[in-house]
C-alpha cells in the first residue's frame, strides 16, 4: 500500500476508535483523524483509486457523520445530542472497522507486484523487437500474403543506470499496452479485470534501452515461450535474474495464442485459442499450437544470429553467443521448447517449466533437459509424468526431472507476486521464495550446460526438491 492509502486507512480506523475514547481525548482524535482521512481520500480519488481502498473509504464515510456531529453541536452551542448506548453503537463500529480492515486484506491478496532484486553482478536492460518471417504464412488468418510475426522482449546485462532512472513497466512498453494486456489476461483466466488492476502499475528492475554491459564478453542466450494464453513478460522476475548473471533472455509473444499481442503499429491481436469441451480436439489443437511455437523459437534464434552479425540494427551486435543457446518455456511453452530442441540442433539445452510434451514425432535429440515440475497429487494429469519420462529418455545427454515440493503450476511464472497466496493456485512457497527457487535451479543447470561450470549438478539441483536423473541408454 502507498503512503496515502495507509493514511486513509489509519484515518478511518481512528474515526471508529474515537467513539470509544475518554471524553477529553475524543475531540482532538476525531478532528485529526477526520482531516487525515478526508485529505487522503480526496487525493486518492483525484489520482485514481484502487478498488482495494473502496471498503476503507466506505467505512470512513459511514462513521464520519456520527463522529463529527457531537463536535459540531458543541461548537455551535446547541445541546449535545444524546450519545447512543454502547451496545447500540458497538455493531456500527464493528461494521465500519471490518470495512476498513477489508481494504488492506484485499491489497495483500491482490497487490501491485514487487519484483525481487536481481542478485547477479550485472544491471539489467530491456528492449522490445518485432520480426516477421517472410518464409512462413500466418495460418491463423485467411489472408494469403499474411506472414508470421512475433514480438520479442530482450532482457540483457547492462551498464548501471543513474539513481532515479525510470524502470520498465511490467506487461507492456506503455501504460496503455500494459492495461490492454492485463485486461486480456484477466478475461482469458475468467477473472474480473478489476482484481488485477494494480498489475499494470508495477515497475520491474530493468531499464528500457539501457547500454549493454561493456564487460562479460559474448552472452549465452535463453529463449522463452510462455504458457497457453501467456505473454512474453509473464516470467519477468526469472528473466531479470538470469540477465543479471550474464544471460540474454528473449521472451516471445505468439500472436493469436498469447492473450494479447500489441504490435508496433498499435494493432492488438487477441488470442484465438479457446476450449472446445472435447478433450481429443483440444489436445489436437494444443499439439498444432505447440508446433507453431517451436517454429517461432527457431525463427527467433535465426534473427538473434543476424542481430549478432550486425545484419539487423541493435546494440547487441557481436555480443550474442548463438552457439550457447537454451530453449525454455512454461506449460505449453515448455512442450514447445522440447519440440524445438528435437527439430533444431542449434539449441544446446532445454528447460521445461512444468510443460506437458506434445510433440507428435517424438524421437532422439541431443540436448540435456531440466524439467521442473509442480508437486504431484491426485489432480495431476495421470499421463503427464509417463509422457515426460518417455521424452526425457529420448535425449542422448543426461537430463533431470526436479519436482519442487510446495510448487503449483503457476509457481513457475510471476503469478505468486500478484495473485492471492492460495496453495492450490500458486503453491505454498511464498511470494519471494517461489521466483528465487525457480531461478536458482535454472541457473545451476544453465551454468553447467552452457558454461561448462564444474561441480556436482545433480547435488545442486537435489537441494531444491525430488530429483530424478535420466542418463543416456
């Protein structure tokens, strides 16, 4: 909560409490609390109040006339109104206090997300690019000349910025884009949009268009595909942590699949994905979407190679090590990462964040895999682990499945930072521990596979949960 929101809350609570103070203290407390409450409320309303504060305002406004009227009567010389007996006043005071307390509870359940401070030695910069593949038609539209376009956000090691430098918005380059994406995510999830209206206000730690770090040499790449209906920024905390440790992370928006994609010309492409209610048909569509995403990931790796060679404009020319590129994804994006690795030998490692494999042409591939999975329970799809185990067995390198106790499906994205801490939804690891564990496990794997960092990788990973090692053969 902001300072003004806290002042409005304290003013409302003090107005309720004033009724029960000794007569000598009651006037001063009522006047001070009323002034603080009214001034804070007026400023909040003028600036745009969050829905979480509406119960606080309601409680304060309900109690205000009853608190102030005895003082007015005294100042005007009129006979003081007879005060209600305590047992009559108590229910009203309790009701107003409950309204006031509901505000901070709602703000705690649906906060403006606060992103964890990256722990690496690099500051983090970010920029957004848009690329069109001239060789692939867009199959989601009937236009024969429409070509596949993807929006890519890069998080990269950067030079430190001066104190007070404006940080990047979460969910979009502008306030309008952030709100468009937030509304689309809420609609896709079946939530009322107002519940997450604080999310577009969040700022991350990355600085837009920050100068690339002068040291660090050529940076390994991490390409990321979000979950079904997800967006490129859904794993920002994870991406910033990786970038602070010397990786360049490229998060993709997949048009007609991501909840909303705002293009450079201002057009917004909404998702065309919806459930049919038929499991077989939904599985077929998911497999088709996964194949398109896998092709998107290969195309973006090609474009990053062109960017490194200076064939495309960008400050990262000469700094991208496409020979050390990992392909990663969450949920459906994790399945796309596995398929992209099988199809494209340029990828050197795979990280699957609780993603179900959907590749219709399963077969051998050479890359090591780290598959992070949620805590398994009665609600887990019974096909998931056998299918994942089968795919990991196709790798000709040592691969790892790490089941994290207390993790749920949304633990592997930014959801724990701004959704209610309901274990069935975001797991039981907490708002700060969830992103830390996922990022640390990912970094241990990437450092070992892309940077050949010596050490006991299995031992390092097993510190985070239940580890199964899949060795070739």
